[in-house]
C-alpha cells in the first residue's frame, strides 16, 4: 500500500511539473479602464491589494496600417485579500510599452467591470 501511495504521489508531482512548465507566459487581463496621456498609458486593473506593475507585461502587435495593438498580460496573479473594487492604477511610458509617443494604438483587452 505504501508503494502505491508513493508511486501515486510521484506521478502527481511529475504531472504538476509538466503542467507548470507548459503554462502560458500569462493571461490577458480584463481591465477596468485605461487612460492614455502624452507620456504613456495608465491601466486600471482588478486587485486584491498585492498587484504591482511588475506583475504585468505587454504584448504589441503592429498592423499593416501602422496601428499598434496593445494588450496587457498578467504574469503573476494577485492572491491577496481584501478585494479592492476600484482596482489599482498602473502606469507605463510609451518607451516601456515599446512604441513611440504619438503612435496610433488600440487596447486589445476586454474593458469593463469583471
């Protein structure tokens, strides 16, 4: 019985490590809103109190017409409590986003209360 339990435990660890290794780099964030400015873009995202800018990356896709598709991707979940209904505001400069000030862009994240 002990051998069966040990084998089962090893299998679970192995399957879990494969799942973690093949997990995507992040999840497209459902944002509460965004505000472009002359310096960059501020995103408002859901938060449990531990959300930081470092928990996100951006995905940039350039179209043939020169418009940039900007997507905010959460790379680390916020597992903290309490829930903050107004979320957290995170600013990114255009340089950090990877395109020039004045470039035409659209945000490709779902926008609204989640």
